[in-house]
């Protein structure tokens, strides 16, 4: 109602476990009525209102259309044709669920086609031969990094993705890895 039909997906979103034989956890926390907006609940304590707002936003965003982003590489050439700078990022074509809930910068970085990590860098819309204004130049050199080592949490997540074991066996798997000095 508030944002229009373009924010509705083609069909309702249904989420299910990634692994075929995964044991499901508890039911998700969600609002009993999505029409009960956070600004209508002024009687809640500030912390409770923040929590309800987060739950309400995530619930609503989970049922909205996905954003459309363009991956952009901008080569910026200096006036004397000697300096070439590259800006890599995304431009927003359609904001989708980000209209309600903006994902955090704490989320894991995405990988580019050449394997480099990329945080969500947003670029303004650019056209070829546009002039740009220098605000700051940060010289950075990037090297390819090996994948990070597994922590217990990331190893459990990977086991779930591969469908290995069950939640009740993950603790014993970790114990065997430690007992045999594999980690």
C-alpha cells in the first residue's frame, strides 16, 4: 500500500532449509500483524521499540522484491592523461527491500569476479566522459588473500551447507578435531 506494486515480488516468498535433511530450529520471531507499525507503538520502552522496529523491518523486507544493482567499474583519467584511477562499486537501479531495511556494513563482503573482497561501495550514477570532483585519494594496493581459516562457527555453517552431519553431531565433530590435534 505504502510503496506500490513494484515492491511486491511476483509470488509470495517461501523460505526453507538449505540442506535437504536439516533439522529446523524454533519458529522465527515475527510481528503478529504487519499493519501494526513501529511508530504506532509509542507506549513501548525505547529498547523494546528498537527491537520491535528491527523485527518489523526485517519481516517486511523479507517479503518485498529484491533490489536491482548494477556492478560498475569507473576508470577516472586525470587531465594530463597520466593518472588512471579505478573505482569499483554498485549503482542502485531499483531499491527493493532496501527501502525498508538497509543491510549492515557488518555483513560479509562479496567477492568480485577476480576473487577480491568488496564491501558494499555505492557509486553515484555516472555516464561516459562525465567530469568528477576530487574529494580524497587513498592509495591502496590489493593482493590476493587465501581463504580465511575456519572458526568453529564458520565450520559448522559450512557443514550445514554441505549437508554433513546434524546439529546434534556438530559438537562431537569439533571435539574429535581437537582431540586428534587437527586444529
